[in-house]
C-alpha cells in the first residue's frame, strides 16, 4: 500500500501534463487535419509561410494556390494553416483603411 501512495504524486504529474499539454495539442492537430481535408476550390487560405492565396485546384496531397494574378504555386495540403474569410464576408478582418474612419483628417469646410 505504501508503494501506491508513493506513486500517486508521479501519477498526478503525468495526468497534469496530459491535461495541459498533450490533449490540447492532439485536439489542435485533429482540427487542422479536418480543415485541410475540407478545402475546396475558391477557398481563401493562409499558408504556414504566411502567404495568402486562393485555392485553384486540388489533388490528394497537393493544392494549386494562386498568390497573385497569374502566379500559381503548387503546395502540400499540410502547408495550409487556416482558411480566411474573403473580404466583405462575415468574419473577415476589418480593414483599417476605411475612408470614414477615425483616422480621417479631412478638415475641408
């Protein structure tokens, strides 16, 4: 019985490491794999390198991503970090170059 009591702190530490580090990483990897498998033509994506582009073609393991006009690259499906909502769609990042924003210093009267 004493041996079991001596192992309890070690078991507790392992459980804490599992709950705080291993489980969230597994969930994040599962979510990323689901996102990468659900990609479709026309999706706006951000690659792990930081480039933004539009998916133009799909294969099993590769994507053809258009980064700019007439610039299409072939990347591994695993290089997609996230799907980005296109401008004007709900969830898109706000553009701080709005003409009527608070930074507008037009003082003509």
